[in-house]
C-alpha cells in the first residue's frame, strides 16, 4: 500500500466516524448499532446519544424527518444533494420527509474570486480578462458544487458563467464511496429497509452526481435542446459557448424574460396567458413523447415568459431520459390502465423490476382497481394531473414499489408543467393534449418498420440461444457429475439475533470477570497480601494508618471492578432494555 493510499484510507475512516457521530447526535444511533458500527463513534458521543432511541410513533414522523434533514445539512454538500434527490422520490418517502428534504439548501459561502480567476485561466488557457470584457466578481447564485457569475464576452454577448468549486470533486467522490459501503450494511443488517433497495438508490445517485460534476455533460444536453428547438418560434433555449466551456466551466447565453407567478402583471408585460399555456404544454409534451429527453425541473424559476407567448427554458442540469422501449411501455401502461387491464399494468411494472419480492399481487390489483374506479367517467377537463400523480406514488409507496427514476421525474415534470399551465389558463386541459401523443406512440409501436426491427432483434437472440445453449447445458451437467455444483442458502433476519446474542454473552462474561475481580480483591484485603498503600505513599502510613494498611493490589482490583461494573450498567441503560 502506498503512502497516498494509506492516507486516503485514514481520511475515509475519519470521515466515516464523522458521519456516524452526526447520525448518533441527531437521534439515529439505532441505525449505527444495527450496522455494527457503534465502535467507531467516540465514547463521549455515545454517552450523549441514544443507542437506540425510543420507538418513533406515527405522530412524530415530521420530527424524525426534520432531524434527518438537519443531519444531512451538517454532513455537507454530498448529503445535501442526497436529500434533495430523495425529495424528488415521493414513491419512496412519505410527504413529511419530502417536505423536510425539499427545504435543504446549499448554505455555503461563495469561494473567493481569486479562485474563480485561477480556474478560468487554467481551463481556458488564457487570462480571464482576454475571454470576457466584463465579469461580475460577486456570484448571483451559489451552491455546494458551483457558483454562477454574469459576464460579457469580447464580442458583446451577455452570458452566464458557471464555475465549479475547487476540490469539491474529491469530497463528493470520497463521500459516495462511503455511501456505497453504508448502503451495503443497510441492505445486510436492516431487512425492513431492504425493499427500498439502498444500493440501487446510491448507484443511481452516484450516476446523477457524476453527470452533474462534469459540466461537459450539462453542456451537451443544453446543446441538444437548443438544436431541437432551434426552428421552434415559441421556445428559446440558451446556446452553449463551447470555446468558453470545459469540465469545470460552463458558459451559456443569458436569456431574458418574465418569471410567471399569480402576482405577475401579464398585461403590462405584453403576455398572452392562453398562448403561453398552449406553447408550454406543446414544448414539454414534445420532450416527453418525441425527444426522449426532458427537462426534469421546470419550476417557474426555470421558465421565462417572453411576449406574447414565447418561452425561454433554462437550467438543464437535471434531465430525465425515456428511450423508445421505455416510452412504449409507458404508453401501453397508460392505455392498459384506461382499459382496466390491471394484470398487464402489473406485468409491465414487474418487467421494469419495480415490484418487491414480497408483493401482494391481490392487494395491489385491488388498490389499482379502486384508483381507476375513482376517475372512471370523470370528464378529462376535470382530471387534475397533480392529484393523480400523488395518488399513484402513494400507492407505490404503500406497496414498496420502487418506480424507475425517470418515471418519477416524468411525473414530477408533468405535474409542474401542468400546474403552471393551469395557473396561466384555468380552462386548459393537459390530459387532452396527452391523448393524441399516446395514440401516436401506440401506432409507432405497431408500425411495420418497428415490427420488422423487433423481429430481427428477437431472431438474433433466438439464434444466439440455439448456438450457445448446447454448450451451456453440457457445462452444467459436467459440473453436476463432478460434484462442483453448489447450493447457496441466504438467511434473512438472523443477523440482528446473532448480534444481540453476541452482545448479551459479552455482557455476561464481563459481569462474571467483574465479580471474580471483586471476590479476589476481597480475599486480598482480608488476608493483607502484598504491599500496602502506605508502602507506596508513606504519608498515609504516617497520618492515616487505616488507609495506609490497605493492600495495594486489593484496592486496584476494586477500582477496576468499579469501572467495569459502571461500564456494564451504562451499556445496559444506553440500550434502552433493562
């Protein structure tokens, strides 16, 4: 192991201890104990934290959510990003956690302009003053990963320059590695959380952060949207200035417009509300059902209204993706739901790997039927997309269904866009706009070209199976005859029992040793064996003879017994089980 690797290991261990300490301080010591990591928490912290805390009632869930958000904020940028990511997963977390995590902010100070200048000079290969005629030193937006400055290029274009925070990549990479370790421990030792697939969620989060850390990814996505809407007179997206961008810098065209809200004076701004609503729905449904990539965070701050009905869409840092296969499955799922073909809906969810192993198919089918019955016969104009989405994710959460991330992002984006459109034009009906898009998807799926393509792909797979199948069977039977086959059994729920038995036996052993020390020390005191306290400290022999005559070995034994006995009592009290 190199000196660098050893130092990295030490830093990771220290960071892990910090994470566990923060969790314990905020009342999540039971998680630390369940993962068998309490030994890494400092002794002082163990005395002031609950291991484990009192059981949390349903009424106290908001308090638990608040404590979880506070813990994430204390742990820094990676965990703040994790909380913000989980806030967008209503299929996993109750609304109390969503609200608490949604309030998480990157409360970080902007880094010095000298650092900004250094990053720009280094990445662009020339001084900042040669690339920009003006560059505002104070950022107008600041986050844990980057901060944004307004500037003007040498050719007079107004731009926004996003500069990555120095050293943030190393911090996030190390934290994500620790998160993977913790996810494995959660999966192993906390079976009640296993249905939420913590390792899959961490992997998903890691991929998202990796894309966010490399500004080339965001630049490519932004350029793709700019190209897709270049000929659309109703939508404007920022142009990427590639010559002024890199892995650590992103320079984009600055767009102008009005942020819409219930208090916006549309008449004064020359805005047509009905036209804005129509163009907004068209722009995003084009993304959902045709482009296969969509803006996943279309809140009003990222939507700039331009007179009379044009939109400027900014900030493509968070996007969702729907490949042709996913779009087809989505269309079939929605059409099947409308036709009450519940088994087909469940089969599609199963194909996507969304259903847990312990799913109750009968109860799921019944709940799906009740949800569809609620909206059966309801006029399309009366259907609220936001309400439908909330009920769908609530059903998923109740059945511990982990929906694909892009499905959740689609629902979130659709809800936001539908909400803005209805705020602009209460008479618009987003669902009516969706219907022809779904019909088009279904027709494309049944087109001769698509069928021929699918047949060719399936033929290839069949040919591969026919070619490789005999060899695979021969290997299987060969290993079987040679006794090389193994059966692997996995037990669930025994780890906690083994841990508790191990802890209990250790306490019993410690208590027996303590009792033996007390007994031995008593015999030494009675027999006056060995040197006395007066031999070690003559003052006691001269002034306090009764103390000076006490055998030193017996006194040390009683002190050791007192310390060990106190430790056993504290550990029992800290466990919360007398």
